């Protein structure tokens, strides 16, 4: 159908400018014009062809309270637009977990338990999610590398008087559903104690295998070591921490970096000497001892070996085994102090995993200790206890080590208000009982 062009006459314009035109784009229903002082209108048109019309506004635009209100609504819309794809990604990752684990009776029952568990903690998830998406102290998705998922979230302390200690945190997720937002509760609560937290995202299986995850984690740690001063962090007080699968990945990255620095590997962009302490939370460090255990728990042997790049790679990704190699004494001597936290009621990864790794490290001359928490499950230390509010031992142990050389920070910790409760106690007790972890 031919285009329709409607002339509009304005007697105030010069004769050469008297006619202007308005074009209607039916596909987008957007009025387009070339006159810079004309305004845009949104209209509906049944025509398939483009038509142009120009309309001069009756009143000039000036700032108003309505404009400010519109700006606020637009800002909220942008945040919602950002939250939508994040929510979609988390849902997709959860479905992937079921797909790659195999949806049999065992996993159906655990999925139902997971649903009940999540429902009990839902009040806490809502509050943490709101903070994550809408707090101005959370810098989301900072790019640290060229690979997919090479992003990190940065949690900034409210107090900005001087450089802050930094925790580079690698989240867990069974090597399949790891995601940087999993560390939002820890990031929020540590930032309230004047500690900056960088939650590092990485490629998961099947997007990547174990070597890809270690590579991503190492590059994220490099970014923290080399760039954190630009955000107010102290590059001389960097701590590395990982939880569950993230603890394993971070430990592998640390040991691999030490081997490189000892002259056994390739080039480096950061140094293990920059890491003041490594914290492992509910991690596994000897894969030979865990393959059959994971299989009995539903992470089937074939899938686990695919993640770890085959049975021949189990040694390469078992830090406890690597540090016992007498040919790597120089590399092992470079490792920082290591503190391993674990709950004795952890059924996802037994507490003996941390206890054995600490004893092995001590036997080869590394400063290491395991701190076990009686009756705590895999998620108690990371979710239920922080959502309970008040003070819990693991959090206080972590903060006390980070602030061990800062008397002013120690004094502030002594008078710090207890953490706010996020979930009623009765719901936390139910979550503890039905937890599939």
C-alpha cells in the first residue's frame, strides 16, 4: 500500500518551513520526525505502510515533579528488567540440575524436599533478593574476563574511611548450578562488618568442565588482587573463600597458582603471596574419597567424572593428593594459612573431608586447621544460621580472623549490633529437618 503523507501547516514558520510531516511506522506504532522541536507520540495504525507526520508541542518542556516521578518509575523499571533475566537464569539452572542428575524416585523425593526447604526459607530469600537487586552498595556483574559468566558482584561496606579488607568468594552449586548471587547473604552481612566481598561467577557444567571452572575462578581472583583498589579495597588484605563445590574450585585454583609460581607451570597474573588466608566452607578436597559417596547421594559417577574430565583427572583436581607430592615441596611452601569450616552433620560432603585435608596440610608444613561445628548441616552454616540473626560461631570466627590485625575493627566488632533475624525460628527448624543437603 502506498505511503500516506499528511501536510501540517504552521503559520508561524517561514514559507520554506511551513510544511512538516509526520510518519507513522505501523510495525512499532512510533511517530518519527526530523524537526528537533517536535514531540513524539505513540499511536495505533491498521496500515502496513509507513506514514510521516510532524507535530509541534503546544508547550515547551520544563522540569517538573511529574518528570521526577517518571524518572523514578523508569529507574524501577530498569531494575525490574534486570531482575527478570536473573530470575530466568536461576530457574533454568535449577532445571538443569534435575536434567543432568536424572529424575528418578530419589531425585523426585529430594526435589520435593528442596521445595519444602525453599518454602520455609522464602521470607529470608525475599529480603536478601531485594537487597541484592535494589541496594546501591551492590555492584552487580562487573566483567573480569572474556569468557561467558566471567562476572562478579561486589558488596561495598557503608563506611568508606580507608581501604577495606576483601573476601574473594567462590560460590557452591554442585559444579552445575553455581551462581554469584548465592553469596549475597554472606556479602551483605560481611559488608556490615566493614569487609568488602567479591562473589565470583564461573562457567558450570555442561557449559564448562572442571579446568574451565578453575580457570575462571583464577581470573576472578586476579581481578580482585589487581583491581580492587579502584573500588576502595585493600590489595594487601585479600582473603580467598569458597563454599561447597566453590571451596573445592578455589582450593584447586590456589594450589595450581602455587605450582605455577614455583616454576612448574605457565605465566601468572596474581600471586598466592597476595592471599592472606584461604577459608574453605563445607568443601571436598580429595575426589578419590568422594566419587562413590556422591554416587550414593545422587550425583552419579558417570556425570561426576564428566565434570572432572575423566577418572585420570581426579588427581589433578584433588588438592589433598597434590600437596603430598614430594616434587612439589617448593610450591606447597608458598601456600597461605588455611582454615577449613565444616558441620559435623553435613551429609552432602562429610566433615572428614576438611579434617583430613587440614591434617595433610599440617604434615607437609602448611599452617592449617579445621574448625568443626557440632550438629550443623551443609546449609546451616551458610543459610539457616545467618538467617536466624544474632551471633553464630562460624561468622564470628571468620570475622575475627579477618580483623585479627586491626584493633579498631576488633573494637567495632565488640559493639556491633546482632544481625537481624530474617526467618522465624519454627520455619528454620522445619528447614533443618527437611533439608536435602
